[in-house]
C-alpha cells in the first residue's frame, strides 16, 4: 500500500469522524477504526512497520491494567507510546488508536505500540500487525453470549500463535504467559520460542480458581514468581535464570488485590528486560486505572470502584475486599448492566461465590443499580442478604446523592458500562481523570 493511499484513508477517516462529532453521533474517535475494519484492514500492516517495538496483551482478565503499567514504564523511560488508553480493545478500537497516532504525512507519532486486544480480535490483528511480544494473562469463563466456553477462547490464542510462528519462526518473538494457569499453558505445548512465565508463590487455595486442567510441562526462558506477598509489596524469585548474584528484587505497589500481582509481573517481565530497575520505580508510583481499584474522594467519604465482568473477576474482587476488611464491616454497591459491552447474558452472577462472601463478611449496607440491578438484588437475596426494593436504585444520580449524604465509604462493584455511567455521574460533582476513547 502506497503512502499516498494511506494519507487518503487517513483524511477520509478524520473527515467522517469530524462529521460524526458535529452531528452529535458520538465523539467520532471510534469511526476511523470502524472504517479501517470494514474497508481498509490491510492498512494496519504498513502503518505499524515503523514502530521500534509492538507489544500486544490479551486474556480474559487483566488486559487494561497490564497495558497501563507497561505504558507507564515506557513513558517514564522517555518513549512516546501509541496505546488504546481508553480500553477499547476490539479490532476497531485498536485500529482507531493506530490511525489516530498518524500525522498528516501518514507516519506514526509514537515509537512504541502497546495495545490490549480482545481475545476474538487477536487472530485477526496478528495477520496484519507483526508483534514483538505477546502477553496472555489468563483464560476464564467470560460472558457466554460473547465468547462461549473457555475452549473457544483458547482456540483464538492457538490460531494467533500459528500465524505469529509463520511471521517470526519464533526466533525474536517473546511470549509471556501466566505460569499458574494450566489451561492457558495447554495451548503452547511443545513451544520452541522464548517463553516467559509469571506466577505466585502461594498455596493453590490462595490463588484465583483457574480452570481445571492437568499440569503442562514447559521450559521457561525466564520465570518470575512473586513471594513474601503483603498488602502493598512482594519479592521476586526467579526460576531457570539469574538476575544478578544474590540480588533481591522488591516490588512495591498501590494496586489492590492478589489478582493484580499477575498484571504487575507481566508488565515487569518486559519492563525489567528493557529498562532494569527503572521498571521497579515506575510500578511503585503507578496508580490504579479507572474503575480498577480507583479511589474517588466525594468530600466526606471515599468510594473505590472495582470492575466485575465474569465469575472469576467477581470472586477475586470479593476475596480482595474480605482480606482488606477481616474485622471491619463494609458498605457495598453492585451495579450491573447488560449492554453489548457487558454481555447480554448475566447468568455469570449466579456462578460467583457470593454465598461465602455474604456469610463471612460483615456488611452494613448493600445497594444495587444498573439495567440488571433487580437481578443483582435477587442474587444477593438468594446468597443470604436480607434486602428489599429500597436497596435498589433505578437512578444513578439518586444513588450518588444517597452515598454522599451517608458520609460512609463504599466499595462500588460494577460491570463495564455501569462503571462508565457511574463515573460520568460522579464526574458532574468531582473532577475525574478523563478516559480517552481514542486511546491516546
């Protein structure tokens, strides 16, 4: 594809985006990617050729946080990064981020691309974009209407690796995988390339409940394992390689929950390879991404927003809250939507371990909301909570007023679009960091 054609596509996409914005049909930032996806998908190869490095991140949970940590590490080492900062990770969202990174001459403004990619979009993207590294965070049951069962997600990863093997022959390509997730590891049996692992030195029942699968024997080029884990720090031990003789690596973090250690390790593996100890400092200063442990001060109280979108993620968030409040009573809000981005099927709510949580955690107040807030209310009642219609808020504005007037701290557990909607309501009263749809 010629540079002239790339510039013409860029001009067309931006004209249509401006028109969409003018007509009030949205921010216009998603439209360029949609145009590329439908009509000019082969542009993705040429416009990504000049990046010094391309890192792709996929998996059921943890994509956004892993990507954000990596971006922070690179930016603190003075790299300009193209990324889907708003978390738009389906193919058109990734395409928009890449297209909007181009200048008027059709050249990338950034030197590195770090992109989170939805699982079904990954095998399509890697046909056109030649990555240097791929991070696979985990594989859990997700929304059934969107992904089906776990084996379907695994098939996306296997197909992607077949395509990548033809591009690289795996000589200079890094694959990073959760070494505790045996189901995930099963998709790379007999893998011959550079395989990096990351895991936790914890008892099995202290780790997330990964999908059951027989142990896969793999040889890792490098394998970092977190040990001596506390609420805000952990140490690293290495397997199969040495960092430096007798060197102790201590990672300090602001990120909540055991599940976030996996995201930190994945980002650290790449960051430490390239930048050494500066990656440790970047992680220490890193703040939670919007809706992923984000704490918002409402004046007289604080709310902590935690994204939930599938049973595994829900259980991990509940486990985090329990560990943080062993002897304390909490206040809880759960907001559930069933929009396309959330998944129409909310049956996953019934697969979460709410019974154990309700029976073991002291709770003062529980409220629900969102388009499926009444379903959530029913689920809580079946789990053992004594609730009624007064615990359900149809209006998020009224819910926020109630939270502010209570002057109590709350955990806000929310599905994706419910989280965005509630942040928007909060943003009318409190200045929040903006989420860029463009990803830049």
